[in-house]
């Protein structure tokens, strides 16, 4: 048989650290490439291309964050609806039990009266 690997989910701190490391590493790589690249790659045309590419990446990141927030809100609304329904069912059960207790009490008193 093969070896089974147990996978643990990434914690929020570890995931944040990975994201920070990738971002910081990319910034360092960009600074190194800026010093190494020939001058004709640093013209205004290339800088404009890089600006447009970064704007596209920023737009894509904003859309992903928007979808993430929409999913979280949808999940929260679903849980909120469930919680409200459970609370309403508990109140209804309590009222039904109180009514049943009154009916049972009346029936017991009536049975004692008939004896």
C-alpha cells in the first residue's frame, strides 16, 4: 500500500505570510531587473505597457476580492436565515408545549372531578 499524506488546511497566518512573501519577492525581482535591463527596455513605451498590465492585474484582483466578499455575504445571509428559522421554531415549540400543558392540566382536573 502507498503512504497516505494527511493534508492540513493552511492557516490564515501561513496563507498571509505566503502572499506577503510572493509580493515582496516580486518587488525585489522587479528592482533587480530594473538595474539589469538594457536602457532600450526602460523607454516610455515599455513603461506604458507595464502600467497597462499592472492596471489589468489590479482590476482582476479587485474583481476577485469582490467575488470573495459576495460569496461571504451570501454564506452569512444563509446562516442568518437558518438561525432565525431555528429561533422561530423554538419559540413556536415553547408556545405549543405551554398550550399542551394547559390542556393536560384541564384534563387532569376534569378527571379528578369525575371520580
